[in-house]
């Protein structure tokens, strides 16, 4: 093999390797402050927008009904994920939502049984029980898998985010969301700080037909 042939062969290998290389990515780390106070846990941080077709996990998410409460009270899923709602109490429940992102009504179902719903649209979903007014859960549906929840120090990390200018959102169940554009560079780590405003909302709500709850609890 001549020197020229060796060079061309090596160049072809390099082009093939580049063709099979994955997209350039970087990481985003940061801290979220709530109401200008100390960093806060439990804030959802995610990259907004669609990056290819969302691939929901094969396993379902689960929100259990235990001691007349939803467990967990906050769930984040990728659009297209199915959520199971098993009733682990000894009483009947009627789980429902009238939120724009997901409207459903499971009707009455007894202990030991479960109902499911696919979350088809991005957005926030308020989940209630038509019998027990203190049962409240939030579901945040996002368009891609680049999401996380801040730890007890208000810190977060998103790994493998596609390089470029990406919109990063910090969201709390009760309050305003904050959005900032982050420049993600291949192989680098972008460090950002966000601040969101949370408000104390009344937790009262009506039943699925718009009427107030009765005395049964």
C-alpha cells in the first residue's frame, strides 16, 4: 500500500468515526433561590422545548394513595409517560384532574385496585380526590429528559445537554417560573443561578363538578 493510499484510508476512518460520534453536549449546574431567601430544595429545573422525539420510560411512574394523601405529592415525567394511581388505603378514592394538560376522572375505586393515565401533553397537572379535599398532588410534564429537582442545598445538575443556547426553567408548584438562556458548550460545565417567586396559595378547591366538598373525609 502506497503512502497516499494509507493517508486516504486513515482519513476515511476519521470521517467514519466523526459520522458515528454523538452530538456535542455539556453539563449545567447551579443553585435556585426562592423568594430571595436561601437556596431551596424541591424546585423543578428543566430544559424547555423538544429535542427530538421524547422517549418516555418503559416503566410507569406511580403516585400512591396512602393515609388519604398522595405519595409523592410532586411528580415530574416526560410527555407520553403513563402514571399508575394505586389505592393503598382501606377506603374508596376518586382521583381526577381538570387541568388543561391532562383531564381525567377515574371514578370510585376500592382498596387494592389501581387506575392509570398517559400524560400526553406538557404542562402542570393538579390531581385531587373527589371525596377527600386534603388529597392534593402536582404533576409536571416536560418535553424531554433534561430535568431534575434541586437537593437540600438548592443545587442541581443536568448532564449531557445538547450544546447551544438552551432555555432553562426553574419551576415551583405554587408560584412563578423563572427562565434563563444558558450557553452550553461541548465538554464544558455552565454554572447558573436562578431565582423563583413562590406564593402561599389557598389549598381549597372544588369537587370535579365544581361544587364544594361536604363533610365526608
